[in-house]
C-alpha cells in the first residue's frame, strides 16, 4: 500500500465552468497581483471531535483556485485516508456541486517532511556486538520511511548524524530522498569510525535541535514539518553541556512556529529513562535489548508515516468572480466533524481554474 507524504484534495467546483476549462474569452491577467486576497481576516477553525490544525493558505491570482493546508487528528492521533467524500465546501452558504472528477494526488512542491536520525556511535556501541543490530535497525527505519512509503511521490528527506564524546555532531549523510545513499551510508558504519569512550548526549540534542530547526525554517516549501530521532545506549559522560541546556534547546523546537517532533530511543540498562523521556517529548521508546531494537525503530517510523499522512491540501475552484466570498470547509471523518471558515476576495480571481 502506498503511503503518500501529502494528500491534495483537488475539488473542481463551480456553477458554469470546469477547472480544466480554457476559455480565451476571459479577461487577461492583470499586471499587478491582488493586494488583499483574504478579506483581511485569518481563517478560523471549529472542532467537534475532529482536531483541525490550520497551517497555511494561498490564492492563485488571477485564477479562482484557493488552497488550504491543514492537519487532522482525533484524540491526539493522526487521521489518515481523508477523501473528497468526507468534505463539503460551502461558497457564501451554498453547497457547491462537483462538476468534474475529483482526484487524490501528492503535492511535493508545497510540502516538506524532514527527519534527522541521530545515533550514538561511542565506543560502547562500535566496539560491542550490538553494532550490527544498530545498523539493522537504522536500515529498517530508512526502509519504512522512504522505501515503504513510496518516497517517489513526496518530498520526505532523511539525514543521519552520529555523536560520541566530541563537541559536535558528525554528518554521515546530509538530508536526502535517496534511500540507496542512506542505506549505503549505514552499511559503511564500522568500528573504525570512532573509538571514543565518552558520550556527549546533551550536546547531541543541542546540535541536533539547531540542525533540524534550521532545515525546517530555511526550506522553500509552503508547509514544512520536522522530526528529530535520537538513539543512545547510555547517558551523558562528556559533561560538555548540561541537561538544562539540552532541555532549553529541545523546548525551542516545540515552541517555534513550525513545531518539530522529538523522539528518543534508549537501549539497555545504562540509559537515564527520565532524561530521555523529558527530552523526547513526542515519544520515548525504551528497548530492553538489541533483539527489540529493530522493531522499536520500525514503530517510530510507522508513527511518523501516519503523521505524514495526516497533512492535507485542499484546492477549491470558486465560481465567484467579484466581491467577498465566505468559504466553509466541513470535514466529517470517523463520525467526528470540524470545519475551517475562511474568506477570499473574489475581485482577485477574474479567471477560471
């Protein structure tokens, strides 16, 4: 089954025109874009069991195509598999009938999902029998995220970093969609990579937070989501940074405009469960031994895939060509509902989709 990083609900709606209609008798685009496309107000969300997070919207001047980006959850769990049958669009109070076939397609140009996998490769890992299992788990994570989710249809990027006792993270593979590159990088990890018997765990969180935050904030996409996954088999031994400093860095990810998830994986009895649980505010996954390590990585990857599939883009082609148009998007899924109320300036949309 294909798992798409973003679903676009293309609703080709109207009274007398089709979204694919090309009518040369229509007015030509104006020289300047519309200065006030959204009536001067922000969209509002009303939830009745269905948790809708409004992310962004745009109006494609001079066309009448209005796009809304949003995320769906129910009881804090991602809602996937939304279809056009679950959506009703009202245009100035009038339910608009469908004129042409609707389709579900990905929209990689607008959406970016960025994952930083940060692994502990201090001597306790590289010089022990656990290294092959760590590599196997990392490969399973990549396969589930990119290969299993059919990354060809979405912009999902993964980077791999490692830490030992040094002050800085080391990039094994920068952000890429290429699963072969990532798997080759993992395969090439060996005991010769590092022989440091210290662990700069706090510093890994601080550096990792800076990397993923910069990646998300500087992406050219319209909507970006970031995730940091940190694996360790121990606690901080280097003492280069404090837990308080690491906590502040991680808290900055949850407080930002683009919230970034942080997951932690702790292997064995030497980890500090309280530390990893506090820093991994999106989820802490303890793994008692190396035999459960691969399923643990796969569980996190599956959760991330569900998160990806709960992001949507609705494209609506309004029949209005003048005045203010109040748009209500009603969603009914799993017997719970919610709606987005918005407004567009139809003076900005003289042309059909």
